C-alpha cells in the first residue's frame, strides 16, 4: 500500500518542542543540512500514478501538489532535519512574545523572487488574505491561518501576527507559510488560474514544463536567492526533476527497464517476489528498508456517518469484523505490514495500543442482527424491517488495491453484506469525498510528530465541505479533549491526552483500520549519492530525495559499465537503521 497523497498545512514540517517556548528573538543559522560532498547536476526521473488535479497546493491539499509547491515558494523559516530547530529563510529573524500570542517576523532584504523583485511584507499579507478569502477553495489552510487576526505590516520587511488564542502549533503554522508573489497572483482567479502552472517563486526550483496527463518538469532556479546559505550546502542538487505518469500496474516493469530512477510505490508482493532477478542480484538496483523516526500515519476505510446505514456503530463494527486481515497480510502483502490498532501509531512506539478488531464473522452477523438486519432477501443479502439491503460501495483510487478489496467484498458477501467496488481517479475521489457523495472511501493519512487531531476529528468540521473529517465524526468528549490541547506545550501531557482521544475514536469505529509498516521502502538505480542514513531522522519520500540526494558521476559511470559488461556491483545493506548508523536517537 502506498501512502496517500493527501496532506494538509499542519504537517508541512515539525517544530521542535524546545522552540515552542522560544520567546526571544532568534536568527540562528544552522550547519549544513545536506552533504557538503554532494555534486550538482543531472536529471532525476520519477514517476507518479496519476497527474495532479492542480499544482496549487493551497487549493489542492494533496501531496503531489505539495511536492512541487514546496520547492517553488519558500517558507518564512525552515527546519533542521535532525534537531527540528528553526533556521532563517525568507525571515532573517523572529520573535515570540512572552504571552505566546504575538509573532514578529523580519524578512531578509536579500530575499528575491525569480524575476528579481524583492520579497516583502506585502507578499506575506497577500498570502494571508488569499488563504482567508472565503471565495477561495482554501478551507484546510484557512482553518490554521484562522487562528490569527489579520497581520500588522510594520514596514516593508517587518510583519506581526497576533494569535486569537495560545496554541502549541501557532509558530509552526506561521513558520511553514509558503509565501506567494503578490505581483504574479493578484487579480487572477486563484481557484483556477494556477492549476496547471505556477508562477516562478522564491524557492530553489521552478515548475518549468507541464504536459497535462503525461509529465511535468521542475528546473533549478538558477537565481535562487538562498543558494549560498550555509545550511543549503549539499542540497537541491538536481538540475531537473521530471515526473512521468505511469500507472501502478505498469510501474514496476517501467522502473526495471530504466524509465525512472527511484521507486517507492512498489507493492509488498512485488517487493518480495519480483526483486530476485539480475538487476537486483547484480546490485544495479538497490533495495532498502529504512528504519528511522518518520511519523506513521494510518490507512483505512472511512464510513460516511452522515448516511443512515453507518450511523449505527454496530454496523461499522460488524464491517470491521468482516475484514480478514490475517489472510490479506499473509497472501497479498506477504507479511510486510502489521494490522493497525490506532489512529496515531507513532504515539505508542513498540507499546501496545488498542485491542485488535479481528476477523469474526459470527460476531459480525450478531452485530448486524442487533442493528435490525435479521432477514435475507432473494439474493441472500441481509435486509432490515424496511426492506433495505445491507449494501454499500467502497470508493478507492489505485488498481493495486483491487485484490485487497475483492477479498473484503467476498468475506462480506459470505456474511450477507453486499459490497460494491468503485475505482476512481484521484481527482474524482477527492471531489466525491469533499461533497460527501460517498458511502465508504479508502484513504491514508500521513502522521506527524506532534499530533493535532482537530482537522480530522473535531465535530465542528464534520459537515464542512472539503474538510479532513471524512466520516463526519462527532463525539462531544473527543471535542472536549481536542479543545484542551492548544495551550499545552508539554509534549508528555499532550501525548497522554492524545492516547485518550485515540481510545475513544477507536471505540467509535469511524474507519475500518487496515495495516501499516514502521519502515520506508525504496528502490533506486545504483547511481546516487545520499545521506548515509538514506533518509534524514524524520524524513521519507520525494521531498527528501530532491532535497538531499544527488547523481554521483563516478557511480553513474560504474553503473553503466556494469550493465554493459553484465557485471555485478558491490552490494549495500538492505536494511538501514538510523540509530545504528548515527549512534544516537
């Protein structure tokens, strides 16, 4: 199972707990984030199963949009990937008031847009106004920025934000704000004008070419104003990044043929059964599992509780009992995953979380009987006293999921539950979910180090179009606990409350949780230089690779020669453990 591409503002990056108390002004410069020995140049070739519906991340809160947007538009601050301490970027210094409500940022006068114009507080103000404009499709970002009153522009380079309330995420939200160039966005339809193009920004790359439905290219911003920053030494090494659309079902063969360079979306079955051929045996392709501290999210099937069929907890719980996870994990995922028993798996580490809702058709049938589904119709499906069949449709994206869902469909059929499967494009699935026009939908959510459950679980977002509360979940006690979190800066105290929230949500069964892994898989051509830990302490994915990897000319030459002569290359460890390599946690 691949990670879902849905992402939202509060998980752009993670602020360090120690800096949550950073009341004093700061402008500290970090050491190099990248490898000083990195070599610049070359084209990185990547794949995506589906073309983004929009590159405007503020409108399309999806990971494929973020993977472009984040490199085109710099944030006010950036983070050390190991310590999570803030470093200057667009803002050269910042100050947090003693009451934790006022945040002052002073922009770096050297900060420039790609066209040479200076980045000013007018751009920051414009970005805030754009997000907060109710006519714009920015509801997720508006939720976070809505914590602040309109900013006060002090001068061309100084701006103040005042929070309505103390919140442990306030600094993170502001620091991670991707600032837009007012002179390129103003006066245009923000919801439509930038779907397939992005004006050049202040970041290290530009969206240089788009062939809708086929591929898109990011090219290095040769005038990147912060290229000489000490922390950027060894970063942003590729001249071009080309991302081609290749269907999930064809991706492995395309990768093996050399159509793209790095593959993370490989299925568990292919990982186990198809990586023992010559390119892997000869180490032309490297296969690695990386164990680090990247936060684990969750994958599952959201039940739309706005519909009568799923308003009864017994029905939702019954469906969970009809998912034969053991068979799926044994036969389809080859035991590469573990069943999920939490909506916040990273809270627990190796400790147990909630009891597993295991496969139990007898219990499922009893629950459905208690919910009123007592008779069978002529086709052998359960019906209630109104003659309504126990039937629902699972909407999903990704052909690789078909076998998993077909098995679920069959175990449900055996219990008298009719399940229909609806394979959709990503854009269509999002639209359907945003408009609540779904019955059950398969989604996955990325995790964060410091969880803020409001967006996914607070009842005030249950009926907001485009919100992250997909099931329409409502629980007054969960609301109360969520509302207690914002002023708490103590990580241990927040963690304790989060476990209570998790237990309550788990009991309510808004999703049928699936399975997950505590590592990240990656396949890549043996031509790259990279951090010795492969990914940084908390990192994974394409943003990490674009930021920290590079094409090593010597390795590339050696690779081509080995393939030409049909010779093996030296191997590397198949499992990478961050702690073992660094000697520290």
